[in-house]
C-alpha cells in the first residue's frame, strides 16, 4: 500500500500535498458559496466555475508542451507560488467587504490559467519520483490525499463559512501552498531531463505529435473521450450540490460542507482500496464501476433526505475515484515517456477543460428545470456514453492491462 512512499522525493511531495489540498478544497467550497451570496443566481455559479476551467479547455496542450520541455519540479515551484496570489486577493476583498462578482470571476480565471501548467506537470511528475512499478500506487495515494482533503476541507469550510464567513477559507488556502513549495525545494536526485531531436520542432508540431498519438491509440483515445464526457455531465458537483444544499435539502452552508465531505470520504475509501488491490489494471472493473457511478448519481438526484443523500454521495465518490484513477493509470502505462506530458495535458483538458461546458449546461438546466433534473440528465448522458463505448470498442473495457508499457523505463533514484 505504501510502495510509493519508499521514495524520499515522493514523501516530500506527498506531505506538501496533504496540507495544500485541504486549503484548495476549502476554497473550492467558499468560491461558489460566495458567488451565490453575491448574485443569488444559479447560472452565475456555473459561469464562475466554467471561467475557472476555461483556460484548460483552450490552452491545455500548451501546458503539456511545457511539461515535456522543462524540468517539472521547476514548473511546479512556479505554479504553486502563483496559486497564492488569487486566493490571497480573494481574502483581502472579502475581509474588507469589497468583493464583487467580476472580481471573483477574475480570480477564478487566474486559478484556471495556472492550472494549465500545473496539472500536466504534476501528473507526469509522479513517474519521475517513483518509477513504473510504483506508479499505480502513487496515483492511488495522490488520489487519497486529494479525496481525504475533500473530506476535511469541505467540512471545515462549511463550519467556518457558517460561523465566520468565507474570508478565512481563502486565507488558509493561500498559506497552505508554502508546504508543497518547501517539499519541492528539498527534493534531490531527480532523473535528468531527456532532450531529444523533436524539441527543435515548432510548438504546433509538438501539439500535433501528441494529438496524433492519442488519435491512433484506440485505448488512450477512447478513455480520454469517456473521461471528458463524465467530467462534463457527471462531475458538476460544485455547481449543483450547493444548489441541492440550499434549495432541495435546505441544509445551508454547513450541510453543503458535509455533503461534499461525504463525496470526498467515498473517494478516499476508493483510493485506499485501489492502493491495496493486487493484480492488473482491470478494464472490466472500470466498466462496472462507471455504471455504478451513474446509478448512484441518479439515486442522489431523486433523494430528498439529507442522510440518504450523504450515503449516495459516498457511493458516487467511491466509484468516481476508482473510474478516474484506473483511466489515469492505464493511459500513463501505455504512453511513451517523451509524450507523457502532452498526453496528460489532454487528460487534464478532458477532465478539467470540459468544466466550462459542463458547469454552464448544469447551471442552465438547473435554472430551467431545477437541480434534481440537471443532475439526472447528466447521469443519463454519462451512462449512455459508457454503454456506447462498451459496444463500439469492447476491447477498452474487456482487456486487463499489465503494469507495464512501451515507453522507456524511468527508474527513480534510491530513497
């Protein structure tokens, strides 16, 4: 279970992420709630989250090129430092009562712009810290941190918002980035950056090379499509769940925090179970988990009981974690090393860049039909997609994949 933690560099990375992800989740709760307080408009909540993911949709491949061309630790040092700026600005604006909707929109856009470079570098950095044999374990542990923080962060944020307001969430998030910055500075003996002949080509040529690989590899291309559709229609939690908390279940900011905490606890359980499961990366299991995810979302959309909704969101989080972590691992294991940054930027584009479309359509459907109908429609679309993939390209979900791939092996330095 702790295989990746044998490596010193990964231990430093892991520790920094434990702290910073709690702050990130606190801001993720505070941001849509602040918009709801300022505007009382379902659609504008969706538009704000769309603005946060718009840069990834438009500029995602650029982040992959940067991740393949420069040292990933240096990229992450720059991005983690930059993340402190928008959260610090939001703290000052809310603390002094100056926050207005356009300012919140600008801060959300800046976070999204930084993510263009942070996400692909962070995704591709794992294999440099732990090597191929511990990659699945590292991805599972990364997800455990992310989703463990999704339990603690929303619950703490909900209580803070309820008693003291949103401003402290932004301050805590800004300060939390000091932890990963410190960890990155302490790392040593990372693999050398490989420089090859393709680095002399144009930016467009490098983008086209990554896109060509994805287009011709049926497994990678199809999994990216599936991840994109699920992100667009089944992962609009920050758009719809605050509306469920406020209008459907009527449990307020604290209830919103606990709903998000249940989702994170389910995902944490899924990540920990994935970390200890032996054997291959199973396509069959991925299909079954995807279908269970859809069913749990539908049941949540029909629930009017707070406690039943908590249980359903726990199941949603569990299934979402297993589905996405399996897709991430399967993609990375078959991708050549010199293309991994670009391919993972396309993965990030599919998972995060579709957010503008997903959050906008969810906000618009909620405004027209209500949050339950918006959630149910998204679940049906996601379910239809995964069933379509099962019959269109059955090998994607019928093939179990060994823990190996065609790219050159990256061996990390000894712990």
